[in-house]
C-alpha cells in the first residue's frame, strides 16, 4: 500500500514539544531516529514514549534505524508496528518476520547521477543525497534525476522552507522529508522553520496531504 495522500515528514524529532509543534504546523509524519551516531538519536525507551505522544496528536511515527539484523531487532521491542525506515536491506528471513509483525518498510536510498535507484525490498522509496551520515546531512541533489524515479517515492535531502515548493514541482514526489534545515542547532527543531516548511509543503501539494 503506497501513500494515498502526500506526506509531510519532519525527521529527527526528540521531544514531546517538538511533536506538538509538528502536529500544529501540519506535518503528517514524525521521524524518530534510532541511529546511534546521529545528534537526533533516541534510545528505544524514548521512542516508545514519543510514539504514544505522536499517535495522540494524530501524527504517524516513522522509525529510522541503521541496518537491522537479528541482533538489533530488540530495538523494536515495545513499539507498535508501523513505518520503519532503513538504509540497507534486512535479510529475507528478517523481512518476513517484520512483515508478519505488521511493519511496513521505507527504503532509504542515496541518489547518484549514474545510478537512479529502483526499489528492491521496501514498499516506498525515500530518495536522499549522498552524505557522511544516514540522512540529515542538509545536502540536496539534482531533482531532475528523481523525476524519472519509480513511484511512489518520498523526497529528502537539503529540503527547507525556501525550496520545497520547487522540489515538488520538479519531480512530483509522494511526500517530502526534512530534518537538519529545520533546526536552530543539531538535533533541535526551530519552530518558525518547521511551520514555514509545512506551510510551503502544503502549498506545493495543493493542500492535499494526509496519512
């Protein structure tokens, strides 16, 4: 099942206050980051707490994890299955286990000019720019490459209030995802930037957004 309405995803949420900010601003999804080297890292216990808070606000949590193997599967303990964003394919056996438990996979891929990625294991692609970290690098890529990407896909990589409308017009994604360019410092969301980004994204999608 692909997104039926465009997503506006704010990734790297760390507090209940930031969740409420996203909900009031008009975001549809909140990314909770379990990547240990990220300034937006959340330990498993906090992810459980924020999942509950997000759902009470009407947001759909998206859990962002490093490559997942059987040993790290415990990171999902206590979480209600939903969208899981991974940067590398889980093993076939783990994929079957995730599907059986009700998890839906968002396949995060880096866009390189010579090799536009095709989905191989995820339900929906998330296209991002190459960078040193697993997302949140604040870098963009040439959106013209994404215009011919397999559908559906979400667009990430250097998006902010100033360019999200142009990005949507250039490649017609199923949703947009922003993190570092909505922050006042690494891991801390700026309320004005979050509101401006969500406003611009809603305009770009003609006001038709949802979960």
